[in-house]
């Protein structure tokens, strides 16, 4: 299981993901970061975070899933 925290500062949005049931000394935490993130709305599945982006002009950009297991972004169709 994972815990997700949203961090917004100076127009930058990052997500911190922590492995909640880590039994060792490694908290297995990492930051979800991508240029242009406007919001990370939460979980779409056990290992998928929903990420919204904005274009350079501030308009709505594409949406992504961030896959926790592979730590990669998957662009969603519009």
C-alpha cells in the first residue's frame, strides 16, 4: 500500500509517494514530478495516480496516469 501527499509551492506541483507498509529501514519514497503538472487528483487504481497538466500558455494540457510500479507517465487519450 502507498500513501500520497500533494505538495504545491510557487506554481509547482509535486506528489510525494511513500510505501506505507515498508518493514525495512528504506521508506521507499519518491517524488512524482513532471514539468507542467497542474494537479494530481488522486488514485485511479492501487498503483495509478491521476495527473493533470497545463500547456505553456496556461491552458489545459493532457492528462496522465503515473504508474507507481514502473515510475512512469502514461498519457491518457482525450
